C-alpha cells in the first residue's frame, strides 16, 4: 500500500508533468515522435493513467480538487496532442505535394495512321454507295491470278514477286481476288471496296514493304463506263486531299482490266506547280484502274454483253504517306511511339 499523498503535492506533481509534457512535445519533429509521446502520457499505461490510480491515496476530503486538476491535465494532454497531430499531418501533405514539379502526363492510346486513313477511305466510298467486302489473305492461285486473266506463264505473274505457302496456295499479292469472290456470289449490280493486307517478296526500303495494305474497288452494272470511274476517283481525291485536287489518267496495262489506266493526283505539296516530291511534274502516281476485262466476267458467269464495270486499286500506305508527308513506308510497321504519337 502506497503512502498518503496530499492534494498540494499531487497538484505540484501534475504541474511538473505538464511542464515535462510540453517540453517533450516541443522537440518532436514527426508523427512517429508524437505517437511516442502520446503513449507515454495518454496511453493506457501512461503517466496520466498512473496518476488516476494514485487518486485513491489522497485523503477523501482533498480528492475532489485533486481529481479536477488531474482531469484538466488529461484534457490538456489530449487536446495538445490532437492539435499537434493536425499541424504535423498538414506539413506532411505540403511536403508530398510540390506544386512546382512538372506534371506526369497520362498516356492516351490513339488510332494507327493507317487505320485513320482506311476509315476515311471507307467513309468516302460508303457515302458513294459502296459496301465493304473481304477475302482471305491466303489465297489460291486461281483467285489471285487465273480468274483475273493472269494464266500460268503470264509475264504479269513475275511482277508480283509472290510468296507461296504451298502448291497453288499464295499469300495474296493484291486485293483483286476479292472481286472474283464477290462476283461469284452476287449478281449485278455490284458496288464494293475490299480493303486488306497484301504480301510480296520485296526487300524493305523507303517505298517497299513485304506486306502492305490495298483497297480494291469494283462496280458492275448496266451502262457503267469510264467516265463513272473518273468521277468516283475524282470524288475520292477531293474527299481525302481537298476540293482543289485534280486527277489524270494515263494509258497502262493490267490483265484484268481493258482498257487500263494508271491514275495520278495533282501534287499535294506544290498543288501542281512542280516541286521535289513530284519531280517537277506537278503529279504524283496513285495506282491503277480500268474497265473490267470481259474475260474476267467469263470466269464468274456475268454476261459482258449486258454488264460493264470498272475496277480500281490503291495502296493505303501510299495515301497515308501523301496525306501526312511520311517519307518512309517502314515507319508504319516499326511501332516506334515517337512516330505513332504524332497522329
Ligand atoms: Zn509537287
């Protein structure tokens, strides 16, 4: 049993503890330090708690006054700790958030430039009543060549640098076989574009890639003529590159069209005046087109006396390179974010 304690000495003790508490609190620098002080003073086995246990040793007539002083100490300790905790937390937040630091931008995904261009091409032709057709990338020689009037031994096969998968099976060298597949399954009128990937045994350089994307176009109906083809190509040119675009057709040869032509757009850079890109001609080559060869109609059972049609092709990379002024086709396939982020 502990000895008797007077109220006077008890209050002195309280005062002493309050002084110690305040001086300890003045030295702390972190929330962790503060927690140590809190446990020492306000914890279950802390100083304040042990003082409450000593109240019983004070003579009963003095106990009430001693208790009031102790309650005041208890209140002071808890309020002071609380307010110190608030100010420390506040300071920590200030340390964490330095508003002068540069921001960290969030990376946002975007569409590949070829996807963007393809979507625009599709939109343009859909507006003119064309629908989208697709075909396999692994194609039989029949669809890739024969039915397009390119029989075995035809010199045009050499131009295609074909990748063979198996006997009679190739990676399609153009999207033209989709024409045959569509016409086999559909009676005229036909008005389709067929976008897709093509493959050729090319060594990659600034303008060649062993795989690339084409859009094939085909329209077959009664009384379709070359002027319709020119109108569609002109509408496309102006949709993609602006209303002042001009087009021109030059005679050419493709086995599956007769007559055949290659078509050019007026140079996007100099708008026809002549520059380095167009080699001073004012024109840039786009691709080939022509009236569907009646021989091809023979393969799909269309009557060439009743129907005529035109077909055209274009490289999506070619259009994108002109549109965005991209100098090297390989950039599309290297997945370099510095390149892709520009679109
Ligand atoms: Zn030019």
